[in-house]
C-alpha cells in the first residue's frame, strides 16, 4: 500500500530517495543501468469531479509500498521510486483506468530530467503549467 503524505513533503521525500539511490549504486559498485536503482519518477495526475484526498485512499491500495501519494487541491502528486519513463507511463495509464477516466498527466524522471529534487520539481511545474494549465 502506497503512503499518503501531506503536500509539504514531496521535496524532502524526493531528495531522500535520490540520496538513497546514489548510496546503493555506489555501495554495489554497479556500472550497468538498472531502473530499480537508477530512476525515480514524479508525476502530476489531475483529478476532476472528486476530492483528491478521497481518491488517494483507494489508489494507495493498488500502488506499491514504496510509492508516495500527495493529494493537492485538484490533482495528485505521485513519487514512484525505481520507475523509469516507460514504467511511469505504464503506472499512470493504470491510474487512468483505475479512476475510470482518460486524462493527461505529466511526469519528470530522475536523472534524465534533473539530478536534484529541486530540478525535478521545477521540470514538473513547467510541464504542468505548459501542458495542463495547472500551477503546482
């Protein structure tokens, strides 16, 4: 079951996850790409016609224990550790099916879209504004 947290914790959770991935990669002395320890996805999922807090509870039961859900005013933020771009698209399409509605979503992937929590959040903000007209 995914964790549901308050809106002020995305940056802290993301920074922690990036540090953990770096530590694990360094300790294992890995050279090949392994999405489970190389990537973190953050995503914004618009929620229309429902309270994001009420949507977060059942959604948490279908996401992984390591995933984080942050309900906001009219959207949900997701942090998906160990998830590359294709994995994020797959999960987000599944969320769309779960919510029984087709929607656009935006995401940012570590490290291709940024190497710090701040970088990734800025990319997500810019994409949300440009593609969805939403301010984070």
